[in-house]
C-alpha cells in the first residue's frame, strides 16, 4: 500500500499524517465512484479494495504497535458501511425503475393490444393508419383497410354462453394471424369486429383473392366443447388515398362499405363507392323513423281472408302489418320490413304483431261459424333469435288463445343456413299448438324433396306461379299442379296466393288446391270490416 511508504515522505512540507489523510480520502472517493458508477460490479470491486485497505492498516498498526493509523481504519470501516448503504439504495432504485418499465410496457400493451385475443386493438390500428397516411410522397403506400364482421355471432353468446363466444373470438384472431401476410396488420376493433391493414401494393384481382382467402379461413367450422359452429362473414374495404386521406376517413369509408354488405342478401364483400354514403344515410333515417313508429304506435294491422277451394267457406286470415308515417305517409312493408330486420327492431315489432292480432281476434270470436286460422308472418331474424320460443309461449300464456287457431308463416330463406336449429325451433312451436306454413313457396331455396324434413302443415304457392296460370303456353301452367300433388301426398295442405282472376280460380279447383287467397275473393280487412262482413 501507498501508506506503507509514507515514512519516505518526511522530506515534504506536509506531515506524514496529513499525507496519509489525503491518500485515504482519495481512496474513499475512488471507492464511492466505483460503487455509484458501476452498480454491482463497482460495489464488489470497491468492497475488495476497501477490505484490503482495512487489512493493510491493521497490519501496520500491529507491526508498528502504533494507533496512528486508527483514523484511517475508522474511515475505511465507515466507508464500508456507506458503500453497503449506497448499494442497497441503488438496488431499490433499480428495482423501482424496472418495475416502472414493466408497468409502462404493460400500459403500452393495454393501450395497443386487445386483452382477449392479444392482437392489435383499435388504437394501434388508428395509429398505424395515421402513420401510413403521413408518409412522404416517395415512401407512400396505397394501403387498404379491410373491415370484417360476423352475421350470427350474437346467437353464439346467447345460445352457448360468453365462454364459447370468447373462445371463438380467440380462434378468429389466431386464424387471422396465421392467414394474414406478415407485412400486414390484423386487429380486433371490439365485439365480433376485426380489421386488416394491407400494407402492400396489391392489384385489384390480387386483393380480391387475398380477401376470399381470409374469408374461407374464417368461415371454416369452429369446434368447441363437442359443438361445431359455423360463421358467416361480411367484408367492407376502403382504399388509400381515393377513399380517405387519414385514419378517420378510411375507417368511415370501410364502415359504410361493411354496412352495405350487411344490407345485401347475396353480396358479402363490398368495396367502398361514393354512392354508398347516400344509401347508408337513407338506411339510418329509416331506422330512426322505425324507432319513432314503434314508440308512437304508428303501425296497424289488417287481415286478408283465406277461403276453402269453393271460395265461400272461410279458412282463416293472414295478418298484414301497415305503417302510416306522419312525415312520409304510407310506407310499403317491402321497404320497412327489411330495414326492421337489419336493425333488430323486427323482434319488438314482431312480438307486437303477435300479441295485438291475438287480442283483436279474441274480440271477434263470436263472428265466425267455424274456428278460423290466424296466420302471422315470422321473420328470419325472429325465428333464429334464441329467446323467440319463450317469448311466444309467454304471449300465449298471457293472452289465452280462444276461438281461433294460431299459424306462423315462414319463408324458404330460413333454410339457407342453421337448418337443424330452425327445424328444432319449428318443432317447439308445434308443441305450443301452432301450425307452420311456408310462405312464397317456389321462389327461394327449399326443394320439394326437402319438405319431408320440415314439420310443415301448409305451403303457400307464390303469386308469381299463380300468375303463370293466365299465360297462354300450357307448359307455364303445368308448374303449379306438381307442387299441389306432391305436397298433398305428404299430408301438407296448399294455399294459392294472389288469386285475381276467375280463370285462376277454376284452374286451381280443377287441380284440387286446398285453399285460396287473393283480391278476387277479398282484400285485406280491418277488424271493424271483419265484424261487418262475417
């Protein structure tokens, strides 16, 4: 040690004690610097040097039998304590810093990633779109934004619970990550809404193939807890820069495109076009008007009679809903029913129709010689709602049907998907004493051979086929008799809709049609008119 040579410094003006003190102080500063600057490694190095210094001082004190080095020993021991305290303090600070970094990372993850699916969320999507939109002209990419939505996802949560729904969402995210190009960004926007940002230059046909590839992957059957689940998806696409200059405009355009896809019955992929905005605005206005109509009771019911083939004996009535808006006047059901189905308002309107028509016919009970059938149209949206059967049962229990038979009319479009589910619902309705009629038969998706699998009591031949009876070629007329014959062989009664001429009436009589309905026989009537006519 330098201290051991201090005896040779007596020729200097400073005393040896002073010089030793200076050297000790310099050593202490060095030790403290090592600990502060180099953390654990510095602390270990300083500790070794400090212990060595302590032993050196002790050795000199023992050999020289002098206590002159005692101040240096005390200083080194004090420094040892200080070094330890600094090290402990540094460790605490380091732990806190690491904890803060982890919290910051966690907050960043929560801010930019979806907690359930662990893919990017809406915030990250918006940030990425803004970044892509703000790139320099030389670097700009004509990126695309794809919105993805699932048609029947709510039914999964309602029927099988949120645990199943969450699993499906996680599986959707996994499939997206697997199928989406590594240069693109997939994100969950919320609920069952997902998005893909295509961060590459793709030609129109390449983009279409890419979208169809994603769609096929997402619509493959999902399996969970011994259940097989099939989803149908809609896609809405916006393109930069023609459909938007920033994230807000791009999202709005993609949103309009997917809204249009949801409205369409046969087009599930829509690319944004300028004229779509007008259609969307009209749809929103119709939705607002429908909500007011429900609230203000602007709907009313009329009932069109159905007759046995002789045209005299009454079979029953089909319930028809009408809407007279204070602002828009009379609105056709062909306009407002599809809008009500898309918004979900059809459920509330449909329950009102069932309850109101039952109440009205209870008051008309004594007007009929025979018990009539009260036939009510049921929407696809109503029938596929998990709570529909329970709602119908509640209405029947509360209203106590008396003096008439209840019949529900469904359409062939119900059997495009979820066939087993729909058939199960129909059997449950029959258990409530409700007969089932298929409306507009021949215009949709069901075939005659498929009828044997559906619990039908009645089919209603669409007016388009009845109109063919008045056509000259005999081949046109011959489309109706096979329908009547086949249905009757399976024990299903047949109603001919839209009978408007005597020729049609006689032709249907000749071919043993069971029942008739149309303006030739009677127009739709109010309950007051029914009370006077029958």
